[in-house]
């Protein structure tokens, strides 16, 4: 008995070994499901010619065109001949060049075909060299066919797939058709519950794939795509619903807010009034901490909205209740900054057991990788004994040898910098099988759909209101190549601010000019790749220019436009004690007297660094950074009572994607709006965390921006399914799809969470 072909069947058993090998090598497609989920990039119709004006040099393209003329001539320098085929889109021509005769291809003037290859430029004109050809004959020229047949043939919808040099679009289409003709849909259970499909008017699985890959109408394409996006959305939301269900079933020590103690004393001595948002979210957190299952909450907000203060109040509540709190920061600079600012805010409350400390005070420890062994050992012993209530650190506190007496709360700052495994490692440092409560923070505003997918296992709190005293920030784009005088004026403005007793940042995308990638640095390519790489060719010609480096820029400024101004450099490769000393001097209230007017640095100052006296920031090669990262950098100024000025220096051409990003940033200070713009520039990747688990993208066809309605509806469906069937025992096909799309690592993490 022949085994039926189903979605899990290997492609080699359906399309043959050679084609299967080519598909795997080019696109990593292994199973029937992989191939059917490889959706067309676009659709065209026979006779609907491609507009050549849309072609770019260096792209792999598939164009539909009509052959205009064919000429063959001998080569001048060697034996053989060149065949040149001129094809047209009806408005302009494109040259197809063959250095050997294209045997077996019917290249006749008047015929229409698909031509696939890489565009290049010769004599200022685009051409395709040795393209693959798929010529339409039969109904294109056969006058004996009846009118209805010719009309249907000419109007046929043709899928155009993302292709490679070895696999043209029509070859992929042939493989897809072969698969569709052999799949036994009766043996393939539908992962979508019937009630869900009915409620949302979704077509069946077979109808969806047929509509996508072999559509007869445009409506079938739309229906098929909507169904496939629903499958992805429901699978991902099911994983997250299971994760939430398992998290709430775990045990934690309830940490009740005390009426008196550290928190009450801290609130009483605050020199300012908490915002309404800070009070409201604080109450949400206190309610979570009082539960006997672990809190898992995301706190997101605008730059400077006071998230750290909210987190500190939560940590004090836990210490009051007899526990300890740990704050995990992504860089040593930020960890040290947190330690300094928290100790300053707490004052005598952070000096428990010391002569000048408060009677009910605690202590704050700092643990980083670059600390001396003796210092680190001392801090670790204090954490293990319970002597300190708050431990702040980098990845160093994730080490097995770092233990706690009673870890009650884990605060993860800039959560996107850490992986699932790292967060889980810290959460497991608890006693008696009781998990600590977890609060993760991000200063990058997150669109709604990202919040319910990337952070779908967390309750979300949004802090939008800014505290009083934050001054306005003005942002301008400085086109360095077009208007060199603007760059000169940039440095004059820096001098003016320094002469008034203020300070400035100059941010560069490199430490030294020869660097390929820097410690503590994320340039635009990396930022945009948080959910997927940007489209090929998006960067423009400026991407080939050398990037500004900290060492070169600092030297040039010191010898030129900022001669006499006191400059210092800061970057991720410096020893920890040196970085800390520089930031102490720069952020000190007596910074002007202590000798640093301008700090030239990489993005190690991106988040958490608080210098109220800093009023101007210059970002060199700003087009190399992502939208959200520029917003974070800009948030380092205007933190006191003085207006801020952010100058984005660029060599990007007007109208280029990089330049357009800068214009968007200069046009608004609304981080939530910028987050949506940033997301719209990306191809979304693994919403469960590609960087977190080392897997490839799980998000194939769902757009977090375009498909918001689907994602929100799928979340509701998934919650209902998991609530009634926590193990998915009655939904094996949905469980299998969730495993396929979300990956085994995600399922493994669920078991550990």
C-alpha cells in the first residue's frame, strides 16, 4: 500500500531527488509543507508585461516580456558567437545576452515569455546575462483555438516566486503543481478548529493552497493568503497561551506590600511627585507581587518616562517583604549607571548597617565581569548571605556560582538584549521550587501586535506620561556631503553649548575605522534585523562609504573644530573600571570642573545613561542606525531643565531609505509612532526570538503591522482553546503546526518555564 503524500512528506519522495536537493540548497525547503508555505512574491497574467522601470541593478528578477528581435554575431576576441535578444515591456527595451546559443529555447520575435536572471549594466543600460527562459507558445500563436480558450489562456494568473540563480520562478511553480496534484488532503487533518474557521469565514486548507499557488481569480489569492496567515497567527498565539498557562501554574512566594519600611520611607523622601502612570503601574505590580504565582510583566514606555523608578519601588517592596531583588542590565556602563543612580536615590536607605545608614536600610551590590576577583567574591558573598537586598549586574550574575539567599524579584532591563535562556537562568535562582517574580523593561516603545507576540507570555504595562521638568528636544538632519557648511555649523553649536556650561555627546558607529563589528554596538543593519533583515539594495550607495569611528572623530575634533574643548572617548572595549570612571566624571554634578565637556562614544550610552547637563547630541553616519535606536540615543539629552538639540549627520542621498528614516526621526518625538515606522521597514522574523534560541525565522507570511486584526483575533481564539484544553490533546493538528512554526526549541523552553 502506497503511503499517502501529506504535509510532512519529504519533497524528495514527491518531486524527485534533483529538484528536492535544489530546493533545499536554495531555500531550505525540505517537506511538502515547507514548499507550500513558500508563497509567491507577486502575481502576473500572461500578456501583462513587466515594467522595466522598476528594475534595479544587481537584483535577481523574473520579468515577463515580448521578444522584439534576435541577433547573433561572432565574438571578436575568441571563438564562438553572442546571441542578443531584445525584449520589450511595450515602453522600453531590455537586452538578454547569451555567450552560447540558447539551445532548446524557442526565441522568436513576437513570442511572450518569462526571463529570469541577475540584472547588470553595460553601456549604461540594464541587461540580463544568460537568463533562464520560459517561452509561452501554443495559445499565444495558435489561431485554430476557439476564442474562449485563447481568452482564458491569456488571462491565466501566474505566480512569481522569490527565485535564486539555480531555481527560476517557473521551476518552483512546477514543483508546487506536482505537489498539489499528489497531496492526499483526506489524510491531512486541518489544524484550524472548525468553529474558528466558521467564525472568521476561513477557507479550508486545500482550497487555501490551491488559491495561493494555482488561482483562477484574484479573490482566491486573497482568501488563501488570509487563511495561511491565520494558521501562523493561531499557532504562535497558541504557543504563547500555553506558555502563559504554565507560568501561572507555577509557585512563587507572595511578597505583600508593607505599610511601613523601605518603600514607605523612600516615597516620603522623594523630592518630586510620581506621575499618575507611575502610581497606577506601581499598584499593578504590587498586586502581582502579592500573588502565589510568579509575576511576568513587561513595562514599556517612552524614553525618560521613569521606568527605573517604578522598578526600584517594586524592588523595595520585595526587600520589605523579606526577599532580594536582582536587576540585570545589558552592558557594564548601564549596570554601573543603575547602581550609582539607585544608591543616590535611596541615600541613607542604601547604606544599611553603616554608621551613616538608615536603621531599616539595605545595601546595593554591583557584579560585573570586569571586576577584580576579590571585589566580585565579596559582592557574591553578600548576595548569598542576604546581606544586600538589591543586586545589580550584567551577564555575570547569571553564572552558576552567583547565588542568592532569597531571590524574590528579577528585573530585566532592555529585555530584547537578553535571550529566553538567560532570563530563565536568572529566574531559576530561587529556593524551594518557588520562582521569583519577573519584571522586564524596555525603553523601546512597542507596537501592539509586537507586544502580544514577542512578549505574548507577559502582562503588558505602558508608561506614556513623562515626568515634569523634561525639556523639549529639537532634531535636525545634517547633510554633510551636500552642504559641508552645515557640518561646520554643527561643531559651532557644540562649542556654544559647552561655553554655556553644558555637555555634549558625539556618537559614532565604529570604535576604530578598521572594525567589522564593535562591542556594545548595534549599527543599522543589526537594528533592522531584530525581526528580519532589510530588503536587498535598501541601503543605497552610501553603504559602501567608510563609517565614522570614535578614535578618528575624537582626534579630528580635538585637532580641529573642537580644539581646546575637553573631550573624552567611551566604548565597549575599554576596561570596566575605566568606563565607570569616565561616566562618573561625565555624569557628576561637578562635571564641568572635573574635565569632560564632550563625550565621543559608541552606542554604549544608548539606554539608561542619565546626565541632566547634556543638551546636545551629534550622531555621525546617522543613517547607519535604526529608527528606534536613534530615538533611544536622542533620549540621552534634554533630561534636565534645558532644551535638547539632536543633530543627525549623514552622507545618504536625498530620497534614499536611510535618509527617509532620518527625516521621520527628525519629524516626531513620539516613540510609539516611530516604533510603527521602524517595524514597517523590516521583514518580520522570529517573533518568539530568533536571537534568543539561535533558530531561523518562524514568522514566514504574517506581518505584525498589516495583520493586526488577525493577530488580535487569533490571540482570543488561542486563549479559549488552551483554557479548555491546556495540553492540546483534542487539537493534535494545531499542536503539530505550532511545533512546526514555533520550533522545537520554543517547545523545550515551555517545558523549562
